[in-house]
């Protein structure tokens, strides 16, 4: 079961597409976070979602929000994917131990071996304020994220 609204977001530390460590708690007291889990780089729906976020990044940065996208791909795969798609926000690797952070948020599909499309909006105090979880083939609506951020 996915983390629910009102719960403290589980802290984590993952490597980004450049190999740098990113901790969720580093944003506490500084920025809201949109934590976005997606199945795999280079797949159609995932590429479409992440490119839409790229094209609308000011809607997040203007709202004092850090976008963090997490998949179960390796950092090497994520580096190539980010370069190919000109993605300038962190792509985090939940590759090893495989899916640990995805499991902590309740969005890991054990049968498929990847995260489903889970999104968590986390406020500056580290509390989940909005969430949506979609199945693997179902793209999310970026406008819903923006509406939720406007309520913080």
C-alpha cells in the first residue's frame, strides 16, 4: 500500500544520473518536493511524462519545488536518458538494492520488478500532502501536480 497523505515521507538517499547522492531530507525546511516514480527510462509513456515535466519545469521551480524522478534503472542508463531527452532535473536510481525506495513508498510491482507510476507531493516539513498512483500504462496529469502545489 502506498504512503498516504498526512504521513511523514520516508527519507532516502539515492544516486542521481551524474552519480551524486541525493537525500530527501536535504530539502526539508527549504523546498517542497514532487517525488515521481516511473517504471523505466526510454519507454514511451515514461519518456512522454518526463519530457512534459521538462517542458513545464518553471511551474515547479516557481513554486519553490524540487522535482525528483525515481526509477529502478542504473545511473548509467539514467545518464544517457537524461542527455538524450535534455532532462535537467535529477533522475534518481533505485537500482540497488533493487527497488528499496519504491517499496518504502508502496509503489514497487514485485511481479514486474519495477515501480508503478506513483507521485508524492511532500511539503517543506517532510509530510506527504498529495499523492496519486497509476498503473504502468496510465500516464499522469501534470496539471494535477500544479493544483496540489498551489494548496501548500
